[in-house]
């Protein structure tokens, strides 16, 4: 069994020579190292641990099945984040076409007891405010403000020009100020 990925094909010169030439096992191990970051990103997108785990699993499955497509000059971590971003966008699009799910038992949702701790209330407020942002704005805020990555890396992960990332971040921050101001009774 050949453990190495072929670097060239005889039939065409269509860029296949840039495919990684080292064993796929090395990249699987590197991908495993990125799982905690991918999980955090999935949880910030999905807002539910179960949905986040499913998103992470789908991302890893797709990345592992397509490792042979990773180019030599590519960043594996950014590539995996891009895969997750694309899977998430596809799910959001498909969910817009479906009707919203209705709980079978309305009394179950009323039986929940809310936490009384101040930190829990602030976290709930922050998550609720983030959910009110447009998907594109929320992704930029999460990547740059919460995860702390650079504008350039965010642009690479989202496959956007740097200026677009900066303008989306500015609009997202302004929208957050408006939302927080409304909740605090301050004029925006």
C-alpha cells in the first residue's frame, strides 16, 4: 500500500504537483492537535453542545476524507476552519428552508429554572446579543474579538479580502453598541 500521495499525474499538469507529498498520517496527527480550537469555534457557531459536536464531527470527517486535496503551501488549521465554516453556512441555508421545530411538550420548556448568578445572567445576555447579529457579523466578532485571531488570519479563514473583514467588524461592533445601549436604556 502506498502511504504517500502522488505529486504528479502523467496525463495533466493542472496543479496536481502542488499536492502534499508526505504521508497523510502526519496530517491526521496535526489535525488532531487542532481539535480543541475547532471545537471552540463550532460551539461559538452552533450555541448548542450537541450541534457543535455534530458540526465538529462533520468537519473532521470531511477534512480526513479530503486530506489528499490539501496543497503543500496550505495551512492545515485554516483549511479545517474553512471546511467548518462552509459546513455551518450550508446548514444555515438548509435550515432557512425548513419550518422551525416545535417542542412536543410545551410544559417541558416552562419547567426549566433559570440560574440566579450574576455571571450566568451576563453570559446569557452576551449570547443573546450575539444571536441578534447577522451571521457574517457574528462570525467576525467571534473570530477576532473572542478567539483573538488577527484580521489577516480571519480574512484567510473566511476567504474574504482584509478590507471586508475590517468593515464587517466595524459594523458588527456598532450593532453590538446599539443593542447593548437599547437594553441599558441609553440612546445609541
